[in-house]
């Protein structure tokens, strides 16, 4: 998503924050080997932009609270019922 976001910004699009929407995934945001090097080569100013965003993070407390709530959830049930309401 980083590369797509930077490509769209290069075309004049704008990334905005929607305070009423949140998308979360446990594994999202973990770069694969070589991803950060590829981003740095393609988008040399990306690290500075990222550092600026992190330093000015207006939602730091909200994200920390959300992370605490997420961490407190029980693990997903790998054997959940196939059909809702048919727990036998």
C-alpha cells in the first residue's frame, strides 16, 4: 500500500485521514525482505516523509488505546462453527 499511496500522490491525489473509519489487520504493515530498500530506491524522500508523520502523529494516543484493546482480545477460535447459530 505504501507504493500505491506514493504513486497516487505523484499523480496529484491526496491521502486523507478519515476519523470515523479504521481498517486493521494483524499482519498488515509488515514489510517483506527487500521491500524497504525498494521503496527507498523508488521514493528517496519517503523516509523523511515517514519520519515527519511519525513525529507529528496526531492520533498516537488513540492508536495506543486501540492497540491495548486489540491486545486484550482472546485469540480467534480456529474451530468456530461453520454456520452461525448451529453450535451443537
